[in-house]
C-alpha cells in the first residue's frame, strides 16, 4: 500500500477533481499542497454537481479528513464562501474533517487589485490569469512581507505587518494610477472573518506525521498542471507555484518518500485557458466540436477553453519531469464519433524535427505539431466501466497513447460521474 499524489499532466482542467473524489474512497486524508482559488474542480455524484476551488476534493465523502497545506494561498473570503456553499449542498465541514495550515499565505484584496491592474497593463501580452491575486500573493510570500493564516491570532501584529505590506504595494498602485489601499481596508474584513477561520487552523505537518506513522493512506491533490508549473511550464504563461509532485512534500510538510505513486491526470485531448503557446490547438471545426462535447468552459472564470488534439510529446515530457507512474486518462467519451483522431508525435522547429518541447518561449511559440492519424470509433464510450465496454478502436487509441508517452494507463474516465471510471491498476497498490 502506498500514498498517491494526483497532478495534472497538461495545462490544468484534466479532471483531477473527479479522480481525487473517486480515489478518496480508499484514502484516509486528502491534502491540497499548492495553488489557490484559481483552481476549479467539478465533481458529479449521482447527478449532483459540486464545484471546489480551495477545499480538497475529498471533502464530499463523509469520514475523510481534508487538509489545506501551507503551499496553498488562501483568500479567506473565498474560503468562507466555498465552505458555506458546500454546506448548503449538505456537505459536512467542520474542524473535525478540515484542517488549514497556520503557515498558509493569505490572499488580500491588494493582491487581486495588483493582479488585475498588471494584466490590464500587459494589454495584448497578458497572461490571462484568473484575476484572483494568486501571483502577487506568492510574490509577497517569497518577499517575506506576506500575511499568513496564523497571523489572524494576533490582530495588532497583523495590522503592523499589513502597514509594511501596503507601504510596498501602494507605491506601485499609485504610480499605475490605481486606488491605494488603507490598513483598515485590509484588517477590518479579516477581523470579521477570523472567528470563522481560527478553529480550522492547525499544524498540518504534525497531523500528517500521525497519519504516516499509523500507516493510513494519504492522497495529495494537485491543482493546475505540469505545463502551468512556474519552472517547467510555458513560462511566462504559467501559474505562480510548482505543480509537480515534489511540491506535495514541500507544500504539505512531509518527506518526499511519503508522496508515493504519482498519478498524472491526462485528458484524452488537450485544452488550455488563458494565453500562451499551444502547438496542437485546433482552430477549425474539430476544435469547436471538442469544446462543445467536452463542455470546455472554465469552472472559475467561465472562460472558453482553447481545444486541440492530444500532444504526446508534451505529456511524455511532463511524465519525465514529474515522475508520473501512471495516467488517469479522462474524457475519452468526448472523442466518440470522430472519424479520425490526430495525435501529436513530434514537432518541427524552423523546419527541423524535434522530439521535445523547447525551453525557450520564443521557440515554444514557433513549434509546429507533427501528427499521426488514427481511426476513430462511432460507438459510445460514455459511462463505460470496464475495458470490455470499450470499442476496439478506443482501446487502440489508449494503447497508442501509452506507447507514445511511455506512461501506462491506470484508470480511464468516461463521464463526469464518479463511478463512470475504469480501473486498470490501483494506484494505492503502487
Ligand atoms: P480539474 O480542474 O482537473 O479538476 O478539472 P475540471 O473540473 O476543471 O474540468 C474537468 C471537467 O470535465 C469537469 O466539468 C468534469 O465534470 C468533467 N469530466 C471529468 N471527467 C470526465 C469524463 O471522463 N468525461 C466527461 N465527459 N467529462 C468529464
Ligand atoms: P485547475 O486546478 C486551468 C491558468 C490561468 C492562466 C495561468 C495563470 O482547475 O486545473 P493564475 O491566476 O494562476 O495566475 O493564472 O494559469 N490557470 C489554470 N488553467 N486550470 C487551472 O486550475 C488553472 N489555474 C490557473 O488561466 O493562464
Ligand atoms: Mg479546473
């Protein structure tokens, strides 16, 4: 038996939430370790939809512990709102089943203001962030001027730290022609919210150490995906955190040996929200069809996701960078009915064939995909729960993806519903 880390292997929205919820049946504790409410994870259980941003996707199952590690940046208002909306759907959430790290950085209204103002300044070169203040909050953490959840325990000290933080940001806001913020504007809402948040605060590392020593199963839940990783993604069109499984250890407070099996959630085609290179993006009818069949609209911002074919080069590379042991292939059903499917097996860069995604952003923008075509299938795979339910062409497609990426398939997902999932190899068995 081993622990499992779930990460996205593309540009996010691969279906991590659905798979984490499904796997959480066998887990004792589910841990978020990076990102913030830029993440949007949709689960569907017996027809009921649950949208999660900050809460770990294990929160829906009764009897499971959920944890938000210090690697996550927390907007307190967004968290309170999410807890109350989920409670409204009948989900039990209390300090009995949710712990939040004392050391998690707080996203403040100033971060959101800076995020939005900077994007406006970038104009056509904008990153297409979610506008949630994620980047500026991580910057303040690294600059050692950020507030942390534990600061809510001492509001006098928090006010002093806020003054120092604003002294930094107001200079830029003023120069950019934006409204400056006062200490009161930051501290008053925190004062109002602190009583609701303090009961959840705890020492996550100590709790995880207990679970580890008791041999209980830990499921780490990543947000975003490898190609949005701050270091290995399509920089600068990335998010501001490491999305790799190594971050599960660093962002939760546990040794890397406890991370266990790395499950790379992988969409059977490719999508991306926001700006940046996307070699297999399809601007024609097929791209539109993928978007419509896959309902490819962002959970967080409602933006239309850009759609294209499976990029085996990118996923192979993500697999190596992240040490992915197995894939959870999702949204196979969206490919039902295509006569021909394309798979990107390489790129050309200035006329030369290459077998990897280059590190230079200028080169990333110039690569052209090399495709191989494979016959599609006309039968429906929607809701399939075993290999035997899959048409032979769908099995061929999956096998080809395994060959090209070098990553074995551990599970296949065939609809948004929790149970519409084929288990090939149990990640908890290693
Ligand atoms: P995440 O950010 O990786 O958790 O993914 P999102 O929840 O943002 O986006 C995935 C979307 O696809 C959600 O609306 C899911 O309900 C849906 N979904 C997940 N798996 C499948 C699948 O196998 N088939 C179909 N049709 N939809 C799926
Ligand atoms: P989940 O967890 C898809 C993208 C944004 C933008 C870039 C930077 O649902 O897979 P940020 O607000 O993080 O500074 O935006 O990253 N992005 C995501 N795209 N899924 C996500 O999360 C994302 N989180 C951020 O669209 O391009
Ligand atoms: Mg999402």
